[in-house]
């Protein structure tokens, strides 16, 4: 994996890699919480599939992997990171985001970046009554854990309170070889909390902020996911003026990379082949 560096507006170096033809349309993959290039949930499978016809770009979000982490943090800085990547890639790109990365992609489109298409897999909005909303002081407690030198506790909070992973399961993860890598990016979990904003507090109207995102958007969810995840996708799609909805049968938030890649390939190919102005 060859690493390239682009410099964001505030001087932060952002590390990225590219798979696929140099003259193909670019798709930037926006990771969710704790993920980065060295911890790719798909083990490169999505990039290999999309790289057959596109320039598939993976990058380390700031504070992760080989990217820098200039303080103070603001969601706007992460949008500038994506803008720097798009500029480097020729001035236009599509975005694919998974989980909270999908929300960052939506916010980038809302900010007016030159984005030709979006694909969002299960943005974790909590907008229905079939699960408890995240506590109002969630981000504050993440910040406190990091300030106290307990990044692992920040990861635990993410997993147990936002992702609803049972505590015994998280306890077992601590003994796994990958846990130190998660702790190593634990300070960035609060970044994702800020990206989510008030969209995890149980209020559907919080998604109204995306009503002016006119970019063609594929909203994906898993057919075997928890009901609140399905509702989140449906509520988002209602508010987007140019949304396509697809449910991937038998999939959950831990989606099969091959199934996801096939859906993305179909969608981005259809966008690339659409007549100009369509």
C-alpha cells in the first residue's frame, strides 16, 4: 500500500492510498469511528472491487494512522481534509461513508464540496423510540476519558453506549491483539461524537439539517440490522431530495464486504454512465 500525503487547509498532513486507474473517476472512502487504512473493516475487498473501474481512495482521518492531528479539533477541519483530497484528485469526486463516516460525508456535501455522488451505509442516527438515545453528556464524557489519559475507556463508551455492544463482549475484546490499535485512536472517538451532533438524541427532526443535500445519494442498510438502524436510513432518505434506497438482504452493521462492494459498484457505475445533466 503506497502512502501519499496531501496537506489540509490548516497544515495537517493527511495520508491516503489509491487503488485503480489514474484516469478513472475518484471515489473517496470515509471511515467510521476507530477505523483507518491499517484497520480496514473490509481488508481491502471494497477497494479491490471498486478499483476495477474507479480510483478508490482510502485515507487516514486526522488523528489516525499516518495522518496528523492539529488542535483544536472541529468538524470543519475534517471537511477541509476531504476538500484537500478532492482538489488533489482533480477537483471532483464521489464519497462513500460507513457508519459515522457516512455522516461526515453528508456534512461535506452540505458544505458544498464538489461531490458527484454519495453512498452512505447505515449512518447511526438514533431517531426512533425502539432504542434509548445516547446521553446528552456522551461527548463530554469521551473528552474527559481522553483528558484523563484513558483512551481505552473512550472506546468502551463508544461501543457500549453508542453501538450498544454488550459490556462482556467489549471486555473480551480488550484481550485481543487489535485492542492496542483501538486504544491508539481512542482520542478520536469524540471527533465522531461531534460529527454526529444531536442526531443520536432520539429526535427525527435533527436530520432536517440534511434536507438541502441535493447530491445523488445511495442510502444503504442491512436487512438483518436492528430496527433502529433501518429507521435511521429511512428517515434520512425522506429528507434527501435525490436519494436512492437499497436494503442489502441478510446484512447487519457488520456488513459482508463483497455484498457491500457489489452494491457500491452498481451504484457508482450507474452515476458514471448517466447522461450529462440527467
